[in-house]
C-alpha cells in the first residue's frame, strides 16, 4: 500500500489563498489574472524541483486555482469579509 503525498495541502495554504485573492481584488482584471498565474508558476517551479509528476502538479495547481477563484466569488457575492 502506498501513501499519496500532498505537495501543497490547501488547508495549510489558506492564508496564501486569501492574500492572493485580496491582491487580485485590489488590481485591475489583467493584473489580477497575472497575479494568479505568477503564483501558480511559483508553485509549479517548486514542485518540479521536488520531483513531482506532471499529473501531480496539474492536480495541485487546479485545486489551488479553484480555491483562489472560490475566494473571489465569495467576496463578490458575500461582501468584503466573506460573510453574508
């Protein structure tokens, strides 16, 4: 039996996700998208150096981007602090 290693557990990255969402919100659309892409590139580069497979990297990046975009939606629909 083998264990699945999670490179960047999202629970541990919640602060990073919220900070990135705040930077995106404070930016124009183009700059905000660049902020997301830059963050994902940094994660990808770290994972490549650590020897993760392309599929593992893809999974982690998709999960990270999904959480960032969910945070942005929460802001849009619930208000600045995410409460309703």
